[in-house]
C-alpha cells in the first residue's frame, strides 16, 4: 500500500532521514521506532506532504490498480487519497464539542459545493445528515457517545487520544499514521489503547503505520518493525528479530 524508496530529508546541513526504503502492505500494522531525534516524525511529515523530501519517492496504492506518487502533493490532497494521521502532541479543537471534532473530519468527504451549503440546498442537508450520523457512530465505537456535547479539552487524556483517532477515522482513511499514540498514558490506558488500535484496524479495514516509544505496544501489535537511528535505517523485521538485533539494543535500548 505504501512504498518509500531512498527517502532523504535534509534541513540545511542536518540530515534528518537518509536513504530510507520501507514498505507497508495492505492490512498490516507496521511500527517505526528509534531513539529521540532518529527522524521518525520527519518520515511521517514527508509522507503527509508537510515536507517535500530532498530526494526519494513515495508511492501510495490505496486500491488494486491505483498508484499515486505523493511527493509534491499538498497535505489535503494526500488526505483525500486516503492517508490520515494523528500527532505526538494532541491537536484537537479544544473549545469545540467532542461531536464537532469528529464532524469536522468528515468535511473532507463533502461533495456539495460552497454555494449549496450556504443556501442549505437538499443535497447538502442530506450529506450533512449522513456525516452527522457517521460521527455519532464513531463516537459510539470509541465509547465517547455520552460525552458528545462536552468540550474536547474537558476529556481525560486517554479519551482525548481516542477522540483524535475518531476524527482521523471520519476522513475514511485507508492508511492511518499514528505518531506516538500512547505518549503520556498510564499502563492501563496503554493496554486499552493497544486493544483499541487492533479493534479499529479490523472494524474499518485499515492499514496502520505506527511510531511509538512504548516497546510493549509496538511488540504486541506490529507485524513488522523498522528501526531508525540518526535518520538511518539500522534494522527491520518481525518484533522478535528486532528485539534480538544488536544494533537496536545498542541504539534504542541503550545497551552496548
């Protein structure tokens, strides 16, 4: 579904990512790990069009027979193709309601024109109702239906993480990028999150690319793991292969 070829991202004299080649197959959960400053979020920013890479190609194939070259496309175009993400630091619309946060995500899929929305023509109102009902469904799936009228910033931290994922799901993604979803969570919240990611992956037929520092999360749910250190790929393989790799132990776990 996603193929990264010889990706390099350079900021002046700083090389954040160097010659990375990786792939994510349909239906997989793939982990991207490494120490702080390894270049993981830079990779996500390039995939989603925030940065244009210095070199390399990224090919996205959301369906059989479809291929899109992502380099040079804008973030909104890439989102419309079916790639959505969450962020390491939660970026909800904090003063809006829980329901409105999810509903905003669905606007990416509105087909009606601005003219029809201003005049509230039948096509627009029908679409609005459809997306409203879908937003309620997503809140029910993540267990937040009872909080739909609360402000987003009033939710506990773990619930805010779930809400951010629900907003991403409202865009109808094929590929979901999760940037440290367990950051700041306690052990119980982390366990619930791990189960939640697996549930939504099956429920919504998603492919998931995951950055995470919590090794138990990565090892539990990832089918394949890539390891970066200072922007360079130092290992790839199954969780057991990565855990026993000497370079990973030295770079990521701090044991030499």
